[in-house]
């Protein structure tokens, strides 16, 4: 299971109606049963021929500035996560996934937490985290080989972020028992952020990854280091020494505390020389003042080598540095700069070790942010130094307790909100990856996620890599909603992939030029000088980003990116007014239009008008959306309706087969919400029911087309619908399918 914040969720609660609560009034009498067979047969939606097979046959995926290339051509990676023992399944499931994923345009998989422990939590041996269980490793070898064969690249993300040390690892970390006692897995889990302080822990993680890289996969005949199907290695998951966890390892381990104090004091001596000069710079009140943080007074003195780098994003916020913490401002700034340096040192060591192990592919630092403003951009810059910028963000959901409310809002209501706001962390000269994201159960609006990120993230903003989060799947659609809190194979999510993945991999949406830069001069951060006000809000995995100069809404109209500069520059305010017309925010490319909603939870829609894809996504009932030669009029309160060219090398004018996809919400049979729709009363049970979508579509295209109903696997049926003068109506109540094919 994935975590909320730093805690693991071990079970999902069964939803029962609470006393006095009523079920939501949504009429589901017309909803139809979704019953795919999960066949890998391509049918009309399959994208197997879009993937170059085997993955890496033309060499590695390489980074050039802000783009990824393979064989001299741009490449986008569109994928999902597999976690823990799901990375090493039995061969039958490995075969099933490798056959099923490409059908839906999935060309990359993030193998995450594959060595997070022994048994169910990974392939570690019983005694050590740097050695592997032979049977588990063999199963992962087979899965990786089948993915490669199917044209699927992999990203290697070793563990959750905190090393789980086994008894045999005491030879590497003699003081490891200071971090705690052995668990039921016979493991000691290191505190978050500890690895940045401890070269011993860094050596363990380097040894762990290098052992896998040097291992020859018997099913490919290549080591992982030499296999070009390994597109990325991730250094550390959801960790930063600049996050709120930074002091936890210092409090836990006396040995680590002493070593870090010596290193910090050496750093301070190199800057200030003597304790007297340090005291003059810091002020007397800056010493021995963190008792409330768990560090009692010790008579801090440079000559005693007992000064610790204590701080967290709250302390480093400019509002605190210039306000409540002004009395120790310089100490906090020095601590921030020192810790940033430690993180960079660790990343540099790791990259060098991976190269020495023979790996020549892409490497990324971490995917975590560190508060806002100063710590946030120091942290971003440390990732920038490594290469691709990777981030995590989730939306919606939040509570699965019976009767408890959760966030059932949509991102469509406000342009640039929610997951899309992570784009304000994109760097101008680096690719951007979103390696974990999804609408969290029981949010009902999951279809908007791939739609928004596909059009505005991959398209307008030029993002490069995506891995929708899940822990596992069965190599097919989920058989019920909410079997996991993060459900990437639920039909309202995976069902839209044949349309969105086509748009993404074909590059239908034009990328904007960089019209909204955020200038960051790293040396000036130490002077508490940024040039704009950065606002970050975080609730566990759900985060939102904004600034006063480049608002998050700008992500709907033009490319926004952080530009690390050689000298300080004020960030100019971005003017949205030229892109606002008739109540829409229109992209600089003219292809995307977003209608926001006054409601704080629901409403809003956007349209896509490109040569290869036309679409209407959101709450657009009764609105005739004229998209060039195609007009789509939704007659449903909420829906994502796509018309897309079926082939990888065609557009709507040249293709003779147009795929039509219409997805709204999905619920389990008997699933019930309260009247407000923000509390789950009954989880329900299989089978899954799909909300029907009705729309009228008119297109101007020569010929006499036939409109075929496709089944839930995207296979053609014998049922056709009338097309009169280029106009036809799709109706999920009548047709009981989300897929259609218009064939000329």
C-alpha cells in the first residue's frame, strides 16, 4: 500500500452508512455494467504497434536540455507504477501485464519499492538489504524482460525512501541499532533524511543498486546496467534533507549526531574561522535555542564541535526569517546552505557510483519538495544538478472512514489547480517527470486527471514522463472501484487511455514557448532574495503551488518554468489578460480553451482542438463546442468525449478510422454517497457500473462513414449507428459502451 505522508496505510475500511445519513440522489438506473474480458487483442483501440519493440532496440533514452530522445527522435513515456512484490510477480501475471499495458499506450513502468524489504515488500534477502532473494530476483528479471520485449521501458526506484537494514548490514552501519529495534521483518528502518547525513548509509544504498545493475538478467542476456530498456534510475524516493524530517535522524542516533556536528563545525570554521567570529555573525541568542525541537542546551561552541544544523522549512520561510526567527536568521541560513550541500554531495556520489557500475542511462535525484521559497528552490536546484526534475502530486479523496467527508472537488473548476500546479516546479532546461499522481479514492472525477495532464502537462507545458500511481494490478481492469486507494486500472481512469495516450505519444497538442519564467539565482537565496513570493500548500501527498508573479492559472495558457540564472533577476509579473476571452482561458497556441467555474468544488470544462484530437472534457452539458471541422455537444452533466485519429501517423483529415471515446464516472453496484457527494456511505460491490455519456457529434469530412459500436475491450461489434449529413449521436444508455469507431 502507498502511504499518507510518512505512514503506511495497512487496510481499507468497509464503508457502512452512518446513523442519520442518506445516500446520494444520483439516479443510476441507466448506468451500464462494465464487463471487459481484458483481452490483449488490439481491436480498434489497441496501441501495441505504437511501441518500438523491444524497448531500447535503437539505444538509450537520452536527455538533451528539456527533452528526451531515442534514436534521434523525441520520445514521451506514459506509464504506471508497480510496487513491492508486484514488481516480481509469477510468470503468468508478468505475461498478462506485458500483453495488456501496450494496448492502452503504456510504454514505461516504474518498478517502485522492489527492494523495500523481504517477502511481500520486495526481493531483499532474509539477512541483508544489499543482497537479493534468488527466487524473487528471478521473477523480477522475467517481468523486466517481458516488458522490454513488449516495448516497455522501466524506471528503477529501489525503495520507499528509508533503508530497511538487515542483521548482516551491521558490518556497513555499526551504529544502526541506534535507529530502533528489529521489526517483524527482521529489519531496522532508518529515519527519513538520514541518508543525506550518513556516508555509511549512502554506501549501503549504492551497494544495493550496484548489485542489481551488475546482475545479468538471464531472460535478456544483459546486465541491468547495460540494458537500454532501463530508462531511469531514481536516487531516492520522497526524501529531502531540507524537509520537516531533517532533524529526526539527529535525535535518533548519538553517533550520527556527533559526526554531523563535527562536519557542520568544520564547515563553519571554513567560513568564520573562530567561535568569536561565529558568535558575532550569529548573535548570542542563536545558540542553544532548540529545546522545543528536541535538542536541549549543550553549551554549543565551535571549539567543542557540538553545533548541529537544526532547521526545517518553517524556520526557513522568509516570513519567519524576517519575523519570529530574525534573532537567529544567519544561523538558519547557514544551516540551510550546509544541508543543501550535503544533499548535493550525496547525489554526486551516487551518480559517480552508478557510472562506475557501468550504467549510462538517465538518473534523477528525488521527487520531493521542501516547503516553500528558499528551502524549496535549494531542493529543486539539487535535483536540477542531477538531471530530469521529478515530482509527486495527488488530488481529491483523503478519507475512507465511514461517514467522514473527503475532497470530492474537481481540478476543472480552477485552471492550473491541483496536480497540474506541479508545473511551477518545471525547470526551463530539464525534462519534467511526474512519477506519482492520481485522483485518490473515493474521488469520482478520475477521468479528468489523464485528460488535463495529457493536454496541458504533456502538451502545452512539454512534460516528458508520467507514472500514474498504483501498487499493483491484475493485468486488466479493476473489478471494483477502490480495491486500492490509488486505482490506475479503474475504468474511469484506464478507459480514457486509448484517447489520451494517442494524443500524448503522437504529440498532438503544441508546446508553448516559455512565456512565464520564474527566475531563481541560487546564491541570492542565502541573502533571502528570491524575486517573487512562492506559495506551497501541502496536505500529505496532496500539494498545490502558486506564486504572486506567475499564478498557477498561467499553466492553462503558456509554458511556465523555473530558470536558474547566473545573476539575480526579478521575475516579471505574467499578464493573463491577453489570453482571456468570452469567459475562457485560451492557450498561447490556440488549441486549448478552459472555462472555469464559480463553484468552489464542481464545474468547469476545457476543449482540445488539434489536427489529431478533438475533445470536450468536463461539465459542458448543452454547450456546442466547435472544434474546427468537428462540433461536439455533450448532453451529459459531466464527461470526457474524444474524437481522435486511430493511427500513429495520421490526423483527423487523413485517417479513415476515427476513435470516439466517452467516459464519465464509475461506481460499484450499490455504491452510495451522501447528498453532498463528499462522504462515502457504502463502498458497494462488483460489478462496476459506468455512467452513460450522451453527445451529438457533427463533422465535416468527405465520404460516407459507418459508425460501429465497440465492446468494452475495444473490439468491433456488428452494431452500427446512423450517420446523417455528418451528424450522429452516441448514447451510453442505449449503446452501453464507452467506445465507438467512425470508419470511412
